[in-house]
């Protein structure tokens, strides 16, 4: 194992092995230093926090040491785009560099693999007329695929309602009782994962595995010697999500649908059983309808004056009735037996959310267009992270372009419960002072003023025109996003693309292909976005990305912090907002030849309180406050 920077220059230097197989490769001291830090952590063990600025080449900097370590290493990413890049481009290239064959495997969640049993069942029983054609395409593909990865079949949209019918979940999988168990794509993928020396997954699968282990209900992933978490700024939110409890209307609908299908197959003569299954579907729909239209999130509680209290009670009764009936009929078939077990688990979860007697847990609900979800999120995830992620693994490396706040890892260490982590920063090699401009428009109203969004759009329009489109416009509220989507087409001649108008992957692909589009999105849209080259030259952010103070998790953590004598604004809100801002900015410059303008509309950045914290966290960009300076930059008069 190479440990020092001098040794890594032989592989990552100007005349190194990587440069021999990649003509456009650029040697970077930051990359070599990061590789040395990764190698030391893999060899000595422990935890490392590594912030690697845009352009460092961090994937090579951790992949190469991992591939040379002789250890079983799991690589976890936060986005499909990065996962695809690692598996389809980076690892094949690095295998040529090291000249040693390695077993590489990619493992996805089970919903990404075709379930032959469910395909056969729904092909036999039939589906809604609108799903017949895509189901036929899936059946045709099923005879050709080796891995069963549903991503292979591009002729069926990834959001098609047919996919849940022909893929499995942990709840509805028959396991070893399945007639297709010997040909199961999920089982084969997991077998390959156990044999792999480098295993690539995403954060959702990793945290699903950790949550499963925490509950004592088994595991999804094999034991490894080391874990590298890229895009590690997502870890805290994911840990809160997966170490908690959840209940969704989709779970109940799926259970009701699957129960009905199993009843028809194994007990079709039992009309009472069929009626009980139909009642679950009816009451689930009534629960969602009772919450009214729109999308929002808020606290979850059941009290006498709540409109959903009687509705939820009727739903619970329907679940209890079907579970009881399924238990009585379970001897008639394995499918009924499994549905009965699922019903018991759902009933237990419903009772948990009804009681709400777990301390240090936030109970909240999320209402979406066609579904509702209940969440019970722990306020402190440091203890389960230590117990289930850090302690069982020799070496754990967290890396991202954004882990520091105010030049310090302290807030990340505190949130993760770390006391002895090795920290390392690789500064971006890009010349931001030459390549980019930070525009802070003057005379903007306060962010809470009714005309604020209109003022942002008016100030942004000439900047977008000067940029030739090629703009990401980030909004901190969906209300402002909707206002912009209605107004900008009248102001600009460029194509306007809006989050939610089509699947995210298609929206980004269209943005790249058009080359002059303006893409409007909210904060959550930008995670993992990587648009390089001429397609993107301007990033505009309407407000400092503070979390909504009414968010139930933030509110509960604020109260907890205050009770402990802390300062929630500086300990919670500032770090989250700084990381979110830096994530947005990181999309702008992706190579040494890019030029771009970052426009921050929020006038609070001119105040001492906010300006120093936020502006100092950004790369060393030239700051201007006049539109003329922006126009001169694009004319090359800078």
C-alpha cells in the first residue's frame, strides 16, 4: 500500500501511470495528498473526514487506494449519476492502471430487480388495460436479461406504475418459499456482492442495511473492511430517516392489492376475505383524501378535534379486520400466510404512531399529491451511527465537497458524534478569481417582503439574457418556484424547464441537449446534479437556504438545543444553510475552462451578521454589485 504523497505521484503525477492511459489527465497535488490520506486511513483504521473541493478528482483519490489496499471496500454514493460514473468510467480505467484484476460488483435495492414470481402472477391474472403494453415489454425483456436490472429496459419509463407489480419489497418477497428462488435476480446480485473486493452501492441501500441490522432483522450487505461514503453531506438526513419508523399510504395500498391478488389465487371463494381487502383500500384512500389537496409537511398527532382522528381509527380497524381474516385463512397458501404477517407488522406500526410515547423522537407527517407518509425521526443519530456504522468497520471515510463550516469540521463532527476523526481538506485547484463572478444585486427588498420574488426575477432576467440562458435558478420555496415558472416565460426567449414537469433524469438530459435552457428547481432538486461544459454558465439563488423554521424536525431539534443551553441558530441553522449554499455553488465551475456567474439575490448577505459567515464560505470569487460588471464579464472585458 502506497502511503505518502511522493508515492502517489508515480500513479497520479504528470508522468504517472494514469496520465499514460488518460491523455487529458491533469496532475493535481490536492488529489495526490488526498489519496495519501485515504491510504493511511485504510491501513491504520479509524474515521476520516475529507472535504475535497470541486476539481480535486476525489473519486480517483479514494478509488485507487481502495483498489490497491487488498481489503474489501464498500463505496457508497448519494446519487445515481456518480455511481454510474464510478462503475462505467472510473473503475474500468483504474483497472487498466493497476494491471490487476479485481472483482467489482454493484448492488441496488430489491425494487431495482425484476421479480420473476410477480411477473408471472400479474401476467397470468391480468392488469389494467393501460399497463398491458408495458407489462408485455417487460415479459419479453425478462427472457433476455441476465441481471434483471430494471434500468436496462429503457422502453418502460422508470416511474411507470407497472414496475411495483413486477418487482418485490422486503414485505412481499416470499424468500426461500418462492418457486423462482433458484433464479432470483436479487439473490444472485447479493451473491456477487459477497464475492466482490470492491462493492458499489448508494446511500439508501447502505442505510437500509444499517437500519435492518439495528432492528435485528438481518442484513442486506456483506461485512466489509472499509467504507467510503462519497457525497457524505447527506448522511445526517439519511440516518434520521432510516433509523426511525415510517408508515405510508403506499404501504397500505400495496398490502391491500397484494392481499386481494393472493385471495383470488388461493381463496377465491371467500367473499368476506375479498371484502376485507377492499375495505383496506377504501379506508386508505379516505385517509389521504381527509388531508385535503396540496403538498406539505407538519407535526403528526391524533387528538379529538383532528379531522383525521376518526379516519385513521377506521383505517386501523380495516387493517385489523383483514389481518384477522388472513390469519384464519393462512393455512390455504403461502401467499396468504405472508400477507397475514405483513398485516400484523402494519398494525403494530399504526399502534406505534397512535401511542407516540417514544422519547427524543419527532413524529411528523408528509402529505404528497397522491400519498401520505408518517415518520418518527430520532433527534440524535450519533449513537446509532456509532453502533451500526463506525464500530463494526475498521476504516470509514466520509468525503464531500462540502463538510466544513467557517473553515472547520466541528459541526459535522458534533453531528456525527466523532471525537478522534482525522480531518483533511483538499482545496479546489480551479482559479475562481479568474473564472467566476459573484453578483450581489443592490437595492433588493427584504426577503419577507411581498414583492421579493418579483424583484429577484426582474434582477435575474438581464443576467440570464447575458449568459445566453444556460442557467440553474434555485428557489428556497415551492411558492417562489411556481411564481417564477409563471413569469419567466414572458420575460425570456430561452426554454424554461421546471422541476416536476417531467422525471428529473429526463429534465436534466433535456437541459444538457438544449444548451441554452433555464432550469428552475427547489433545493432538493440539485443533489447529485453534475452538468459540465457549455450547458451551465450561471447559477442564481433567490434566498439564503435556511430550513423552514416550521419544519417539525428542525423545531424539535431547536427546542432540544435550547434546553441544553445551546444556540440553535449557530449550531443547527447556520451549518445546514452554509452547506446547502455551497452545494448550489459547486455546480457552477466543473473544469479549468468553465466561466460562470453566481448571483445571490438575498440582501442579508450585505450585513455583517450573514455576509462574513456565508460569503467567506464560498470560493475566492470576485464580488460585484452592478449589472454592468456582469455584462462586461460576459463580453470578456474583465
